[in-house]
C-alpha cells in the first residue's frame, strides 16, 4: 500500500496525496465500523450466554496463547493468511476518492486482505468477549483507524530511492516485530491466568503453550535475524 498511495504516485496520476490519504483513513474507519458491527452482534450473543466465572478468563488466555503459537509457527503454519491484495486496477479506473476510500475500507476491515498476524483475529475475538456491543464496536473502529494511519508513513516520500529505503527498513523490522507480537500475546495469556483464572486445566494448557513459545522464541529470532541490508528494489511494487 505504501507503494500505491505516495506523493509522487498521486502527482503522476494528477491527484493530491493528502486528499487521497484522507479518503483512505476515512475509508479505514468505515471498514473498522463494518467489522465492529459484526463484532457487536457477536458480543451481544456472548453477553446473552453470560460467559463469566472461570470460563471467560480461560477463553481469553487460551485464545491469546493460541494466537502466539500460530504466529510463532509452533503449529506448523504461520501468517500471512488469506493472501489477497486490493485491486490496483482501480488506480486507472476510478477517481482518487473512490480508490482511496475503497482501499482504506478493505484495510480497515482487517479480514479482507492479507492477514499478517493471528493478532488480527485475536483482536476481534477479544472484542467479542467483552460481551458489550458498544465496546466491541469501539475496539474495531479504533483498529480500523490505526490501520488507516499507516498510509501516512509514505507522506514524506518524494523519490523512488526514498520509497525503496522505507521498504528496506520495514523488511528489516518484519521478524523482530512479529516476535514482539508473539511475546505480547504470550504475556497477555500469562497475565490473565495469574490475575483471574482459577481453573487448573486452563493453567496447565496455557503453561504448556508458553513453555513451547519460550523454547521457540530465541530459536526463531536467531534463525530470522538479518545478515545484512537488502538491496533496494529498482522498481517498487505498485500493488497494495
């Protein structure tokens, strides 16, 4: 997406970057609201089921531990999932506000394009487990808004070299960020168990998950540590 909506790309198409970026962020908020509408309905259903006692913290801890294991590749497969990109043919077919808001909506909805971490699914699940439609909706709107703001990373790009350098930095951060997400998810699981759960079975299952992660994390970091800077791409991708 950073290769698609940039000042130089928008200028070449005869559009203003800040106008397109604003539409993108607005579209992302609406996308988050769309996701939030579904999460709010499921939260109302969860509230009707009255998830309470040991069950709720056990679910939260279990889902957080599961997400951490998926992202760490402990279960044999790790993200990205649902490998779909937005259609860059829109760039030539539609006005800036159409592709800006349309791309933003797809990014803000979270589940319509590449899913780069199980944390996306975990966010929706935890929103549902609030058992509050309003809170679930608010979480998803905030989620969409935050994703939409990513387009602003390209606000200062004025040349292909600058774009290549940005992608180079982001590529170098991929593994450390993913493992940081794994660590945060595992920490959430442990925190919920320590502060709320009293189920021995839940504690045992999550403890086993965290132990597997504790072994996998340092191995993953060593295996995926960069050996040197990647060569910048001469022709940055225009797909999102």
